[in-house]
């Protein structure tokens, strides 16, 4: 026992002496660094460490443990009609799940907007299904993602779901109808911003009194007021054509 105790004392003493001998002055530390830089792997190793640090989602964001709080079975969406999109998802397990947010964008590189929020199930091992409707009449692709938030405000995102554009029939509405020539306006629907259309107006005899072959809307739905001088009272027809589609409507010019 005394031998063991004596050896222990020796080991502690030696460790202390070794610790004292490992002191490195600032000058020596700088010299060691300069020597290390002569190693061919010095800079590649530093670059790899820097890369992994930049990819670490915990650097500037809230983080969670390696155990995921929610097991998401699926997150899907579909267009119901020209005005509505339905999003639905399913979980097989949840732990400390506070709520879900559904986010939408027309361009993922420009960020997302929250369009709906549903409470989570807290902690459960049973299957849970969720569903939410979004009023969506965009004529371009829409992108959705699901944000899951814990009670401690940590969060994760789902994969992105793309929804097809709404397709509206091409139509034109005249107002007021009847109306005077100077006050006539036409509301065009179903024409995309990127599309060009041609507009023609005919009188009751079929004579064309106005034409514009390069109509392009600034917005997806816009009112145009063509300049038609000296329009006599009577019945007229307006025709809009674009990409194989056509819309026709009649209107009356009052005295």
C-alpha cells in the first residue's frame, strides 16, 4: 500500500514538473506557427474547417438536438381550382411540437411569406394528419414549404412543394355597357403578364374600327381604355386573340 501511495505521489509530482516544462512563450508559439505553415496540409486543413463551420446550421440559427422532434411522413399540395390550393401533411411521431407554419413564394430566392398556421400535437406516437387551404389564383408556379416549430422555438423546414399555375379562360368584359364611346373600358382576364394579345373592335356591319396587335398587360388582370374617336351609337363587338385562344364580347355605344 505504501508503495502504491508512493508511486502515486511520484506520478503527481512528475505530471506537475511536465506541466511546468510544457509552458510555451509567445515567441516560441509564433515560431511553432511559422514552422507549421511550411506543412503542405496546413492551408487545406484550415479551409476545410472553415467550410464546415460555414455549413453548420447552428452558427447563426437556433439548433436542435440530433433527435428530430417530428417524423414527417409526407408534405404535399394540389390545385383544387383556379382560386384554391390545398396543402396537407402527415406525421408518424411528434415530440414537443408546438405548431406548423405554411409558407409560400413565387420565387424561392426572394424568401417566403407565412400564409397559415396550425397547432401541433405536442408529444405523441400516433399518426396525425393536417390540412390547410390557400387562396391562390397566381398564373405562375407557386412554391410552398412547411415550418415546424418546437415549444422552445427551435424549428426545421420541410422540402419544397411546387404547385401548377391557375389557368383562367380568356375573357373580356365591357363597362359601362351600354356606355358612351369616350367612357368605354375593357377588363381582360386570363391573359398572363408575359403574353401578348391582339385586340380588334368591329361595328354592326363587321367593319373593323380599331386594332392593336401588341397588347401586353402590366398586371395579370387589367382594364384598358382604347382611344376610339368618333364612335357612333350602335352595337359593336370586341375580339381578343392570343396563343390560339380567343374571347369575344358585344357592347352597345349609347348616344
